[in-house]
C-alpha cells in the first residue's frame, strides 16, 4: 500500500485482504467496466462512509461536502484487482496503514455493489416479479459473501434498534449483547451505530471471557443506508444488499431469533415487516422468537409501539412478541432456550440451519418501494383490509420516512417537493401522529436530531 499524506487526506493503493482475491481476467474486466459506469457514484458514497467509520455525521450531504475531493478507482491488473483512493479520510489509517477492519469493509462494498451487479447478475435483472427468484438473489448474495455457514447450529440473533439513542439505552443494548455472548450466541444487526453497535460490543466482551474465538458480528446494510450510516468497527462480516427489501429478507432468512430495542422509523419499518410475515397464513408454523426490550427509563417507547400495533393490526399481532423491560438476563435466556426449538423446526421441515427456505416471503414484501411523494400518497392506510395487507403498507410508509430522514434520494425529494403527505383512517392517523411526535421529541429520527425538520405531514 502506497501512502501520501496531504491536509489530513490520504492517497493510497490497497489490495484485497479477503474478498475478491481470486478473480478471473474476465471477471476483473467486468468489475472495472462496471466501476466506470452508473454504479460509480453510489460505490464512491458507500466507500466514503466506510472510511469515515466512527463519524457522527448521518447526513449524506454533509459527508459529501466535507470530503468533496474524495475519489476511488478500480485498478485492473493481471494478478487481480486493487483500489486507488484519492483524498481519503485520515481516520481510516494508523501510522499510514489502513485499519484492517475498514479495509475488509471497503472490499465488501466493492464486492456487493460492483461485483454482484457486474458479474453475478450481468445478464439477469436483480429485481424480479417472481418471489422464488428474489429469494434466490438474497441467497446468492449471502453465499457469495461467505455468511451462510453449513453445519453450524442455530445461534444468530438479529438485533434491531435505532442509530440515534440515549446513552442509557446504548448501555442496555451492550448488556443484552453481553448476556447473549455468554450463552454462545452471535449477533446480526444493521451494522451502524447505536443499537446496532451496542449488542456487538457486549457480545465481543462475553465471547472473549468464554474464550469463544469464532464469534460472529454480521452487519447487513443497503446502499442508501450505508452511505449515511457507516458500519461500526465490530462488524466482521459485512454484506450490502441491493435494496431495503432484500436486506430485510436477509435478516429473517439467516437469523434464528430477533430482539428489538428502541429506535425510530427504521425500527418501526423492521417491526411491521416481520409482523406482516408472521401474520401471513403460510408462516403459521414458523418458529421465530421475537422480543421487544428496553431499560426501565424507556418503557414508554414500547408502550406506544404496542398500542399502535393493537390499534392497527389487532390482538393477534400482539401475541407474536413478548415485551421484556430492564432484564438483559431474561432476554438472553429466552433466546438461548428457544434455539433448540428453532433447530427442531428446521429438522422437521428438512430446512437448512443457515437459511430459512421454508419461510414464505410474499412478493408484496420483496418488490422495492420507491419513496416518492406519489407512492406515499397512494398507500392504503385504512383498516378495512387484512392485517397482513395493512402491515405491508405501514412497512412501506415507515420505509419512506427513513428515506426522507437520511437517504440521498429521499432528502432530495423532500427538498424539491416538500414533506411527504400521509393519509388514512382518522383514528389510525391520530395514533400515527402521536407515535411519530414521540419519536421526534425523543430525538429518534437522526443523530443531529436537535435540528430535525419533519419530512412528513399527516393529512386528515
């Protein structure tokens, strides 16, 4: 690696440490060509986010402005591929050497954004009108990233929660992760800060105490999220899925249990995605343990979520999860004890431990939702439909709010056309307004929440 320092920016050439070490000449050619085309800008943004790991910037425009002179180029050569970084953030280096974890993440971004599009799916569209093909896409991306490990017994606990949380909530996520790690469980999160980092940090300490050298800290992201939320340093398996829908499917296909901590609209999106799946009749026999948990000081958060779920989806939806307050040991024990049930269910259905093939993910939850003002206004947010269909539409609505808060396309749309307009049943809209106001008042929308300007309007 060649390094030149200038004005707290570094220019470097780096080689892959793990991902993309063995490529054919044809694959290298495809990779180089793709990096010169339409994918370049999103690749550049995601690479910059990885190199800025540890920053408290969650506005993609602010990050782009600070590092406007950053560029990244794929170098094509006979023995493989290298990356040239110009004016890279110096915080990604120690004494002139790139931090190994950041280097791994950088080539994971190259693999998932450029290589997946350029090589694995060069002749076929990633998006499909077939549920089976969409699932196959998720499987192939995870397999290519080395995340699917045969013969390993169920142990991967998905942890969802906000990137913008109070210190007490963050410490609580660490305590839960610590208890999970003591019981030999691994962690999968959205890979960012806050409730995505805390469980990994706690589990890493516990794995160390238990002399567990094979602990897994899996981070699943997508381009619009990772460009605004850098992966935390504890992630040792990073995968960037093409869109939020495939990211959500990856969570539920490879995870064995799910814990939800307090968060904002992104966490609400994840909750309603999973509830939609569990409310689908085809998934009645699925064993997916789900727990909502928070410290005592944040009990109000899940009271509000629980009330909104009851109003919108009904009592059956409330039976699909348990709420555990201020008890990390009980949370970890509940997950540890049910792993044998997950294993038995997978054996009974002749399913893989590493990928839940028997789970039905309907096309309505796989097709990407474009967060436009028109699509937002057209969402059916009325209660005269099945709980499954309403959950699907609420998931899409929360997804659009995530885009309006942190994603480049959403921020640009709000700047051009003003806030999204949300319409639906009066009672449902009143409850939604109360929930979102609570998120804003609690600073759960963005890290820079003091200057938060709502990206939505609820229209009666």
